[in-house]
C-alpha cells in the first residue's frame, strides 16, 4: 500500500476517527497528543487516562487505556522524556492492526499524531514523501461544521 506523508487515521479503541496524522519514518515510536495524563490502577493493572483536545475540538475526547510500557523517548528537540506508552488499535485505509503509542503534549506541534516507522513495519507500506492523503479524501472524514486542518 502506498500512503502519503500525511494521512487520516483512526484509533477506534480511543474513539478517535479521521485524525490528521503525519507519517514520520524518521521517528521510531508513534506519538499522540495527550494532556491531563493520570496513571491509576484498575483490577491490579496500571492504566492511564488522558485528554486528546488540541487547537480545535473535532477530536477532543477523554480516553483510558492500560499502560503497556514507560519509555525514554527522544522528543523533537532531541531531549529524552519518560512517556507512558499504550498499545491500541490503529486503522489506515481500512486496514487495522495494533501499535504502540506514546502519550505526549504536542500543543506546539502542527500534527496531533505522529506515526513512526515501527507502526508501519511488517505491513507492506511505502510512504510517498511528496504526496498526502493518498488513502482517503482529506475532507471526507472531517466532522461536519469543524475545520480540522
């Protein structure tokens, strides 16, 4: 499958659909914008709750997921940060699989989600660096009345 450097993706277990994501093969781990990150325990398992709101409210939601890991991840400024990592379902162009997703405050970034190379590995995907939205019409998944550009 050929995808562009920017695509619309879904995170169905988190209730997020049509999210504009940057496909970043320079990043190892995928990252999702999250604020108000709070760890808690449920039935003896560590979970995390967080808020995904950004500069618009089209994908503004509260979510919870089991913690898969805590990792040192180098941010865009080259500074290592300890982040919660969750494992969740990821969908692009109708194909669905599990990915690891670090939670980070991406308030100052253009994209709420970065899809790293590990999420794409072993799924027969090539990225066209000069094209975007090859898997879907960019306006087809935008919530009505919202501008999610």
